[in-house]
């Protein structure tokens, strides 16, 4: 394995919980009842998880409460051991899960920094060399020389974060840490995490903040009832999660379009608007084979089951390996809609499509501005691009050379 790599292979985690007390479990019942003991109950927190996180990748783990997000993080950090399967990691790991959990209240902040830094794998000398940076980031001033029991909760968290990120880990595990603290502290945390990301630190982030996940993570994993529902580009996974949440709220509303998952992992939405068809057109006709550099139109035909005044149409081009080539939507392009109703079509026009030869797929979506999916359709259309030369990569712009000494 390479430093920073994390691998889950068919991992399951089961917790054994004590059952509820019996109706007669009093002191007398405990002494004389034949059924005094509470039965143990097995709870499956995770089931058959297969995930590979590459070095330097930033992954956001999403899902409702109780879906297994924190359990997955603690398995990656070695805090829990899997009931079955295997978890492998390579490199130094820092877990921002319960900041300051190892602090001793009776000794000073300075002493706690030394002890916790050494527990995280640094030598005492290394901790002392990083002490100025830790203290500057924590911003607790003279309190560093006072017992931790005198700290406010904010000071406690700031010092814990400062120690954890000073370790220079290969893998950083983050569990809702950014939900704690004031705005200035959160801004400092995000800046530090961004710097660590540029250094190539692998990050696995558990969060309910979907906006932050979309802006920060390369990839999303959506868990529900301990199983992976979706794993892919963050914007797609966030849209799927939002669509499922909206669908649960709308299940009783029979007059609307169907709340559905049409194809597992490929299409979802709450059904207010449905994409009926997607066409890639050139020279006035539908095409699936297209010469690089030509003009094209992507036509989206839709039906509205419930009029909406908050809507965005978006497209995302992907290469054969799933790499995002380009993505754009009507909101980013400054278009403001008034009301979407009835049947209709919208087109995105390209004067030039400079793609290299190869296979491409197109994701098409109509959603609210906050990402709530009305209909999100992955691989809604496919296109084979041709070119006289097999250029590497995905971009084949029109170009020419100058100053090259040609043979006469």
C-alpha cells in the first residue's frame, strides 16, 4: 500500500447491545425472577463495505443519523475493529473525532499538548518544535499555563484541533469537528485543512453540512442503514441524498410525480419535474458518433408535474473512466427562471466541442438551487467522438505551431 491509502474489504461491524429491562426487573425481580437477565441484541452498524480511498483524495461521508458514518470513521482510525472483513491503512493517522478527549483536567494545557502530541506519534522534541504553531493556532494566550479544567469549551476544542493537525498526518479523519466553535475558528480550520489538502493529505470527512462537502470533497459516499447507497462525484452524491430526503417527506403526496429511484445509482429525484429524453444533436439530427471540433446541441425534453419557481438545468460531461471533463448549469451561467410548468425543452448549444477521440457520457439534471434533485439522470446520453489523430487526454483544441523548422 502507498502512504495515505485506506482500504475497506467486505467490512461489517456488529455491536451487541443489552436489551430493554423487563417489566418486573426490580431488586426483588432481579433476585427471584427466572427471566431477570436482559437479552443481548445485535445491531449491525455497517454491512459489506468495500471502499478504496486513494492517497491525497478527500472523501465526504454523508447520510442520516445512525447510518454508520462515525462507525466507518472509527474503523479507519483503528478505534473499532471490524466484526468481519478487513480495514487497511498506510501512514500516520490523525482522527479529529473527539477533540481533547485525552486531556487531563488537572494539568496545564502545555503539559497536555506534550502528552497528546507524543500519543499521536511525535517525539517530545518534535512536539516542542511545533509548540509555537500550536499555540498561535489555538489562540488561548496565557491559559496554556493553566489547568485544562479552567478552559471554556471553545478553548478546549481549539487546543485539541491545533494539536491534532500539527502532527502532519498522511491520513486525516474528521467527524463533525467544524460544527463546533465560532465563525473565526471555523475559518481558520478550513484554511488549515485546505493547506493540508494541497500537501496531499488523505481526508475522510463525516459531515451534515452538504454545502461544505460539495465545496471541499472530491468524492462522496452516501450511507444508509449501514450500507453504501451511492459512491461517486460529490455533487452527484449530495444531489442523491437531498433527493432521498425530499422523497421521504413527500411520500404521502400522491398528486405529484412519482417519488422514485428509477435506476439504483444512476437516476433519482422527487418527481416534481421529469426528464423525458436527452438528445445530442448535430447538423439538425440526433447523433451518437461525432467528429471532434464540430458544433453540437444537447436537447433536454421535460415534463412538469408540479410547477416550481426554483429550478436549475445542468449538464456534466464524463470520460470513459468516469473523470469529469466539464460541467455547467443555468444558474452558474446567470440565467434566472420565473416558473417551470407544463411540457417543454431546453437546449445547451456548443459552437465547438474540442474533445479528443473516445467515449463520453452526459449526466443531465434539473434541480433546485440548493441541490434538491427533481430529476438527476447519470449517463443520460452517450457520445463517441472521432478524430483523425488519437490525441492523449480529453481536450483537443484547435491549434497550430509556429517557428518549427520544417523539412523542405
